[in-house]
C-alpha cells in the first residue's frame, strides 16, 4: 500500500473519530440543566425546572456602604452637575478656588459643627446636596457674618426676608443666626423659589441671591426679545451672574479636592450637636461650666442669643452630642439662680454663714491661666474642698473671680504667685507663632486649629476681645 493511500485512510479514520467524539460531547451537554436548549420540543421539562429556580443574586440587592465622611456623603447627593459641559464662567470661579485653597479649607473647618445637620435636612427634602455648600458662598460658614446689606447668619437673611420666614429679631435674639431655624427658613425659601421657576434650581439660586423680582423681570425681557430664558442667558446683575457659577465650581472642587490642591479635613458623618430642652433663663457661660463645654464653642452653636443669655429665644440649646447627657442630668439637679451670672460676688458666698466668712484666712482672685488644679496645689488644699467652699459645680473659672479657702498657712501664702511665675517661665520656653486672623475666624476656631486651650490663647493675647477682626495678629505658643 502506497504511503499516499495510508495517509488518506488515516485521515478518514481521524475524521470519523472526531465526529464520534463531538456527538458524544453534545449528548452529554444536552442532558445538563445549565445548557441552553437547542430545541423547544426536546427540552421543555428542563425549561420549566429552571423557571422555578430563583437565584439569590436576582432577588437580593447589595447594601450600600454608609460614608464615614460627610464630604463623601455630600458628593453622592450632588444633582446639579449633569449637562454642564465646558463653561468659562464656571471655570473662572473654579480657578479662583484652586488659587485660594485656604478659603474652602477654613470654611469647612468652621462648618464642621453644622454641615452634617444641613446635609440631613436637605436629604429629607430630596434637595441637591450642593446646597450644603451655599453657606460657604454666603458666609464662609460663619454664623456671625454680617454684610453691608444687613444680611446676617449662615444663610445671610436680610431683616425683611427673615421676618417673612418667621425668624424673629429682637434685642436679645436674632433668628437669622439661629442654626436650626435659619436652616429651615433657607430650605423653605429655596423650595418656594424652585417651584416658582418651574423646577429650575439655577434660576432658584439666582433668585435667592438677587430676589425673585429681579429674575422674573429678566425672564420677561428675554421672552419679549425672543431670547433664551435659562439662567446662562439672562441679563442679571454682575454679582448674580457670578453667584451660580461660584456654587457649581465649588461643588466641582469638593468632588475632587486633591485635583485642585485643596485639603478638606474629614468631617465625621454623625451629628455634631444635640438639642437639649430648657425651661428657664440661662447664661451660656454657666451652661458651659456645668457641662464642661468650651464657652466659645457653645456660643458658636447658639449664636442667636445676642447677649449670651437665653432671653426671647427658643426653649432649647444646641450642645455637642458628647455633652448632652451630662447637661441634661446637671440641669435637673440645679437651682435656677445657679444658672444666671451676677456681677457681684454674692453667688460665691450665697447661703454661707457670715461668721464663717469672717473667719476665712485667705481669699484668692483668679488670674488668667489659672485653674482649680494649680490653685489647689499651690495652697495645699483638695480640689473637692475648693469646689465645696465656693459652691462650684465644675472646674471652670473666670478671670477676676474670688475664691475662698479655709486652710491657708503663712508658709504657702505666696505660692500661687510662684506657680503663675513658673508657668510664665515655662511659657517662655515654648515656641511662639504669629497668626493672622482671617475672615470668619473666632478665638475658638484658632485655638482648635493650633490645638491649644482657649484660656491660654486669651492669656497670650490679653488685648484681643471675643470678636476678632480680619488682619489682626495673634500670638500662639506651642511646645518646641
């Protein structure tokens, strides 16, 4: 048999073998329930069997992860970024934010007390979370901000608009500064404008800045001229023409802060403050002492009380969440007069027997930088005794306050001044930094930024009052 004939036979045999294997494999696969049926008639039972199966992945939805950072939560709720395209007016504003990163960083630091609350209220109304950045544009998140147009607060309400939305304004209380009340009013106003302009958020924002009348007249003008009536084509005042692009540009920076050289410190996605009900007049300084809250921080949460006293305002206070339970418990056990400051020293001696007062060997006037620990140590007395003798419920002291002690000897009569002097020497060994006050800064925010105590910051800058002015220079000491 020639080699060519053998090759042909072998080729035929291999072909038949391959065909046989293919048939066997097809038959095996046909019996598998996961195989897609080739004919409806032969595989109808298998189709019915598969129809009864309910794979888990078709019925269960993955649980979305809750963001740990409010910034991330905010990004997930942005609604105004679609269909913006390339817009030179937005790009111009975005360039400004990228060139001034400290503006957003500082506003975010101030807003860390309020942003979570505002984001939650916006989500409840299904409003764009870009609106949580509106106070950055309006007030740099400074509740004490005041404009030339007499606009006040985080949301910058003028008096008439504030009264229209039930923000009462008296000598002692200004609802435009009230964190919760002004936020509700701002969202009510924005919702009304949104409905007025047929669901157009850009027109609503323009009206929030310039007034609905200004925007309505601009729309009527363009309609008469046959021109587009969207925000981008309206003849609006220069400030309003920049207002909406500024918010949109700011939102884009928040979407990718690293790309623009902005460092946004994380803000915990949890409530910063809690509402505590009250039923009597209180001085914020006393409340702060009772609950061990920094007085300036408490005022930042309750800036509507213009005299730092709960007169003419709502019957509640906003306090840091971590202090709410302590304050509630303390209020239930205190007398009303213990929560009202008096100029005289009578509260220190209230209820004490006059004969005991006369027999006291020593009285000490609190100086800047003093605390109960240093005073007690210098006079060789116990802190608890010092609190009991002076009816102190906490450890906070006021400069100028007089403390009485029942166990003082000549040996330690000059020790307090020695302690103060030694503290001064220790302070001189610390490295001093000069800080230039920025718009919206407060003593509390500066102290927080440098991680120092408020009382120390005040002691280092004795000529500086509670209200800081942009451009002021502060001295800040830190360990070498």
